[in-house]
C-alpha cells in the first residue's frame, strides 16, 4: 500500500538511502531540505517531492508534515537538537502524523559526559511524551566513520585502545528505517540498537580495509590530546569534538560493542561487513586527496 512519508534530513547519510528505498517501493516521499542543491535535485529526479524547510523553525517545518502518514527524523551532531525535536513533535501532532522514527545514538543516556549523547536521551523522552507513536534507533559507530576520518595516510589514528564494535552502514540502517515507516505499529515505543555484520577491534578493521583496498591500512592508538588536535585540524566544530572525546571513553568501556539480528529481522537483509563496505567505496579511497 502506498504511503505518504516524510524524510527529514533526506540529503544526509541515512536520509538519502531511506528516501531512495521508499521511492523504489512505490511510496510518495516528501524530502525536507534546508536548501535545494544537487543532492536534492537528484532525489527529485527519482520522484521525491522536495520541499524546503527548517526543523529549527516550526512555521517552516509544519507545512512539510501536512498529509503525512509517518516521518523519519534525524539531526546532525550540532547545536539545536532539543529545539528541532520539540518542533518535530509539535508539527507531527498538529498534522496527525501516525508515527515517527527517530535517529538517536547508542551512547544516549542521562548521565553521558557527551553533551550530544545526553541531549539525544532527553530528546527521546520528549518524543515519548508526544501522542504520536515513536520508534528510536540507536546505531553504533557508522561504517561511514571510516570515510569521514580518512586522511589518505593509511593510518587510523583513534583513541579507542582495544575497544570493539560492529560498524553499521547508513544503507543498512535505512533498510530498518524504511521497514518501520512502512509498517510502524509493531515497532511503536521500541528502542532498537543497531549493529553491523561483525564486531571488530580497530586493528581488525584495519586488516579488513587492507584486504579490500589492496594496500596497507594500520590502526594507531593515540591519546585524547592527539585526537583532539586531529579533530581541530580537520575543522570539526567544538560541539562535535566534545562529543567524540567523551564517547571515546565510552567506546573503550564497551558501550559501542554488541551484536544483534535486527538489521536482518526488520530490514530484511544481512548487514554489510567492513570489507564489503570499503570495497563498495573503493573509488573514494583511490581518488582521495587531502
């Protein structure tokens, strides 16, 4: 059955894949964007109804929720999450939206040292108080981390010691998100931690990357101070740096570890392993220039 579905953050990692999946399955997809650019135009070319709006401005957001059955909400690690969440909850209630899928994070908890993770926990509770049924997803570190933090040196310089996690691709998360949007009732009120194919240390991740790329990749554990310098050099905002330094401790303490079968059970497909993810994105690594 065709549904009217809103994807907030539709040009981002999970949003783009979710919108594309829903379009392939014959749904009407409204893609909310802050501005129309090449990514938005690509979605429009696939059949999405692209609308400009802003989750930080209720009056610009509300029209995008009209006549929508269910929506996906994601917000980047930056200042403004609480205002954005409140606006989404209000607009969804006013428009009679039947379900919300909310992107949270695995480290979301009340006592987190990360401002962003703590705010995600509060945002979950805010949405839980809304009359609109909500499903929260809490992924571990994205596989895209291995792209975002790549500097071309062949070294992964992170303060994660011997911690482990199962990197999960945005495309696999999108399969779960799309499935819930298509049939939200069984998932209402649930919190789903999401993991990739295999739990690995960063030494093992580097080994899989080496095989996929055909050249040596090495994990180099660093301390917090060096990592902070790496992030600052890359121009990463202070809010994100504070988050990453805090979750590095969580990571070493095992908060990002774990495994389950939810990607297959809900999304219908086995999640990508690191080797397959890197192979799919080999052109990025081959063409990367600092």
